[in-house]
C-alpha cells in the first residue's frame, strides 16, 4: 500500500463535469455561439493573465478585492475578472485594425475570489457580446445586445426568463436633485436591495440620507406596473435634472427597439433597483432572472459604458455589452431540473466491434462511415463480446457494428440498433 498517495480533489469554487454533463454544457455553449455568429458578431480571445495596471485601471471597491493578483519577477500580474475590461484594452490596442462599430463575442474563463457558496464559482465561463463605437454609439445597440441574449436562451429551449432593465442616469439624476452627497454609498446600498430585503434597506437608507429623502427614494424604487406605466410614473415625478430626463428617454427607446427586434414585452421589465456592482456602467443596465427561480440570482447581465477604454487611449470608445455566466447558468439549469430532459444528438453514432481477427476490415468500415460525416469508432480492447456490448450500452451509442469472419467473407456488416434491439445486414458498398 502506497502511503504517499494524494487524495484527488479540486479547490472549492471550481466546477468539473462528468462526460455526460460536459456534453450538455458544450451543446449549450455551441448553440449560443451560433446565435452570436449568425447575428454578425466576430470572435476574439484575450489572455487570462493581464498586466495588473491594465486590468485594475478602472476597478475599485468589491471588484478589486476579488481579483487574483500576483508578482512574477518585476511584473505585477492579475487574472482577468471579466471579459469586458480586457476587451476595452483590446479595442484600444488594435484601434486602427478594427472596423467600427465593432461587434465581438468571446467565450472564456474568468476568476474572482468570491466567498465560497452554492452556485458561486471562483473560476467560471462567461460568454460575452459587446459592441463598441468610435466616438459615438447609438442607444439602439443597448436593445440589440439584449435581443441576442433572448435569441440565445430560446436556442437552448429556455423560455422562463425575464430581463430586468434600468438606466443608471435615472437614479443619478434623482440623487442630484435631492442634493445627496454620498450618492456612491446609496448606489451600493440599492445594489444590495434584493439581498437584504426592504425593511433592512429602508433602515440603512434612512441612516445614509435622512427620513424624508429616504422615503421619497424608496417610493421611486418601488414603482410597479407594466413597462409603459413605469415610464409614465417616472415622468410624473417632475424631476427636471438632465441626467434623469436623458435616462428615462433612453429607457423608453430601449423598450421600443426591443419590440422591433422581436423581444416581447413579457420578456423584460423595468426595474429601477438594478444598478450592477461593477463601476464602469454609465447608462442602461440589465440583469436576468429565471421566472419561478429568482432566488438563484442573475444568470445574464451587462450594460452601457461611455468610455471604458479611456485609461488606455485618447480615442473615445463607448460601448454596451451583455454577458451570460455560462457556468452559473448551467448550475442553475441543473438545479431546477431543466437538464433532465435536455437531449442532444450523440456525436458517436456507430461503435464498430471486431469479433475474431477482423481489425483491418473494421478500419475500412470506419473510414467509409467517417467519409460520409458519420461519427464512428472501433472498440480496440481484446475483451469478451458481452463486455464490448456493455461498453456500447453505457456510452449510449445507438448503433453497434459487429464484424466477425463471416462478415468479412461476405463483404458485409451486421448492424444492431441498441434502442430497438433489431439487427440488419448491409453490404459494405451499400453502407
């Protein structure tokens, strides 16, 4: 007995999947990426490790505390915590080679030193779409990225979701109107609203800005109704601040364009409590909840940034992006039972099983199948027929090709359908 054997395990906050689940994960990713590609998005990739000065140029608060950073020689390095900041660096670096407005998608792992809890990961996949403009970018793009997420969800058969949409300018305008000095603290508190509940929120808000202002702001945040009704209620507040008016107009425009792009009114709701914790958002912001499973939190989020690349270039690069947390989404879909009925077509359609010394003939059969684009493989181990068939059954292969000396002599194959239990014989030239 080897007393030096290390127990195989991984760190908390990291996800590994067995092959059956990994197949479903990959299928979901591939369907989402196909949506992005068919809607004119271009693929890019960026390094997992960035210079710390680049990655942390515009972060602060909670975000910076979660970043994995380290030193290698004289270099201060950090693991990317999202895909948006590296994209801003990318757009600034290759500014003269890109065609604007530049629409990109990216799938990649990101890293955050989050407190370990169920459904929260320290290493996870994000799948982002961003569109970035030169000097200006139409508000229509804010609706466009949301419409892509809608199409992505539908592509995997997910329908019970709702986008929660707001605009940071609305609250910024209200806070300015109320002459609140500690607006950043108030925004941080609003971002925690759903986590701490209304009672705790109202108490903490009163401590921050006083009773009268707290009641007014709390009532604004609690405005409910249909999207049209919420917009009307906001205009009735009679707030004259320019930020506020601009935010409401942008929100109204996003609503109109979403409907033009095929996103139904029932798919999204205006929710003024949506702030987004990251510091770089300046206008439209959105999160996505699964209806009936809101307790799992957002599975898709993003927003507008006026000039995220300002730390890397004098060029003005406004943009808007949306990110699906693929790892988190997969965890939630597994938890709610969505994956139980998620069927995918097996890539391996035929398992060729040699009986006796027929490997050369099996190779010819495999080549013929693969030339037609059919997934086929040979079982290469010298095992009993029962073990070979059991292997095929466990893999879920639909068809087994049995090849013995008789099949070689007659220049044919025997195919058994594992689902129906039926066998047929086919001439090799007819395969």
